[in-house]
């Protein structure tokens, strides 16, 4: 995930300080201008857990809400990989939780979150019961609201049976890359 000003990047990786060992955590690196290289990455603690592996991170345009794919245990997990949420307050980001995700997470895998800059649309690619991933979108009326039941973007479905995944959507939600 690259911030809108292109000065900070967030990514998942396995590094020596990953917990549990051998599983991905979220890392971040910054630079002072878009012409500079990124500095040394550090673990992004609000998006990393000691009990699971974290995949893709997405963030609202204002940087106040994050969404992370994680297979962590405890804290309300629905099983497999879920999309976890945190909001930034005066004291920093809260612990990752399931707030706003009740209609999204289930016993299957919910992966590859991408949130619109305004935080009102969440794109992701679940994989349930061994079926190939397909891209879905869930919407909510306000940033403080719960997401509605997700809807498959059938126009993007892969008729060949190999699936579609890892959506990235333009700010106006008129272009999607996957």
C-alpha cells in the first residue's frame, strides 16, 4: 500500500523479527520525496500480530483506518483468514479487531483487502471451500458504519476457473486492477 503522497509504503513480508517466526507481518518504510529511495523498513505494529500471518494492508485516504488480511487466532476470528480493522485515535491505532466486518468475514478466507479512499467501499477476494478467489465489494454508508453483505463483481469473474484476486481500485472507483 502506497500512501497518496507516495512517501510511505506498507507491505507484508517474512523478516527476522516476524512473529510467529516464518509468517508474514506488515512493514513500513518512508522517504522524504518521491525521487528518493525508501529508507529501511520497520515492523508496523498496528498491522502485525504475534499469533498469525498478515497479508495485504489497505488504508483509507486520510490514514485513519486500516484493513489487514490475517489468519491470527483469538479476538473474534471467524476462522481461516479474515479482514481485520483498526482505527487511529489520539493514542494511535487500536488493536486489530472485527469491528464493522460482521457481514464480510466467515469461516472461509477473506483476502486482499482494498478500501476506497473515503472508507465507504471495501474490495476483497475471498476463497471459500477450495473455490478460486473472485473479487467482491462491500459498502457502508459512513466510515463509522458496518459494511453490508459483499457482492461479487461478476463482470470480473474468471470463467476459466483460476480466479481473480488482489484488487486495487482508482480513487474514483472507475478503474480496477487485479
